[in-house]
C-alpha cells in the first residue's frame, strides 16, 4: 500500500498574549500516515488542532517543528501542489462572481485551457448539484450552497488527494448525504480523501481509517471498528409489555432503566448480563424489541483521560 500523506512529529505553538506572548501548544508531536485511495477521517472536538494541521499541510502556516510529505514530496513542492485540492474551513468567496465565473477563475489558477475549464465547470456544477445556480452570484448563495461550491473548487484541478476541513459543515441532512456520496465517488475514482470533522456519524459511514485528536494530542488512530472495540461494552435492550409493578425486578439487575413511550430501555454493563434480562422479560411476559451496543459518544472519547489500548497499539 502506498503512503500518500506522511506526517512526522508535527508540533505547532501559537504565541498567545499581548504584552508577553507565550507559546501555547496546539499540536503535539502528531505523526500519522494516509494510504492511497482511502477516505481518512481526522476527528476532533473544537480546538483540537484539525484546522491547524490542515493549514500546515497546505503551507498556509509553518509548523514549530516536525515535517510532512504529500505524494512523497515536501509540502512546499509546487509540482505536487498541482495534484491536490483543498476545501478550507471558512472559504473566502468573491461575492460578485457567479458560480461559473468563480470556478473558471479557479481553473485559470491551475492553468487549465478554455475547453478543459468549460468541461470541468459543467461536470463540477452537476457533481455538487449546483447547475441550477451556475449564473447566480455567490453573494446570493445559501450557506449550504457556498459549502458545495467550495467542494467544487477543491476538485477543479482533478486532484489526486483532496483535503477538506469540515466538508459537511452548514449542510442539512440531505446535503450531508450528498457530500458523503461525492466523497465516496471520489474514492471510486481512486482519489484519496483526508477530511476533518467533529461528527462521529460522518466518519462511521465513510472512513476506512481515522485519527482522533484531543487537545493537540493523537488520542486514537486506526480503523474505526478497532476504535469501537476500545469503547465501553455497555448494551441497551429495548423491551415492551412490562407492567409497572414488575419494573423493580429490572432495576435491580440493570445499570439503568429508562421508561419511554414505546417501552423500556434497559442498560447493562456488558454482554454477560443479557441472559439475566432475557429471563426476566420472559418471566414477566415482555417482548424484546432490540439489543444494541451503546456507542460512546465522540465527546466521551475526547474527554477520556487515558489513552486507549488501541492507541498504544497503533502508535508502536
Ligand atoms: N491564530 C491563532 N492564534 C492563537 N491560537 C490559535 C490560532 N489558531 C488556532 N489557535 C488555537 O489552537 C488550537 C487548535 O485550533 P484549531 O483551529 O486547529 O482547532 P480545530 O480542531 O480546527 O477546531 P474547530 O473544530 O473549532 O474548527 C485552539 O486552542 C485554538 O484556540
Ligand atoms: Mg477547525
């Protein structure tokens, strides 16, 4: 497998404070590799260091120490830069240009010919579902439309690797799904996608591998299924048909019992307690609706103080 992004011990200190600026660490010895053709999720809460990392990779700022390579080349290699695309976190748009004019401008930056630009603009407007607004000025675009034109400009040079800083931000559920489809279709074309997000469900449905940043530190790195293995083993059993007088029997065996309009949600610490609950459900004439593992919210993953065993494995 070919490594196309290689980040090696990257650190970034920002100088904070007006009178006596002091360095504040935003990124701490980040090392990771991304393979060709994968969708790589870069997860982290607000302020974790995602945008900082992406800006360093895009040479929009210098690292304090460490280095990175893209497509085997130093990050400031101009030939390499022609083969990558970037969607910034807060893209700045030329408000008075139409969608078409804006993409045309982006195409010119990459030196595309007139014909190539026209072809590419039409393809991209279709891809991001904005062909209906091709001649509309960007100042008249909604937030979601701006996000999609931002994605289109990141693809104008038909890049081998696409870097996206929160590509789903500002999109409604349908827009999110469409962006997921775009990201999948890019992978089908053999491209590598590196995108940041703070939303676990986005990476769950998309990513081959992920890195999780917590306050500048790498808190997890690997396949999502392996990361999930390191989560809590709590299970949730949904049950119907249990009368109120029998509730205490369940409360005695469960970690938590919640009564909802559709029945009971019973939480147990792990799988070994399932049989006990099933016996009770049968005994008191209930009906099992579902048994599911409770997924630890991403926020919980961020705030865990100790690095998971997976992280340690992945880092050695
Ligand atoms: N220009 C700057 N000067 C000083 N500190 C900064 C600067 N930019 C970012 N930081 C700090 O660096 C840390 C990482 O910020 P960064 O923007 O990389 O986080 P992020 O993961 O992208 O967060 P978000 O999800 O909110 O976009 C934060 O603590 C932030 O306050
Ligand atoms: Mg950010």
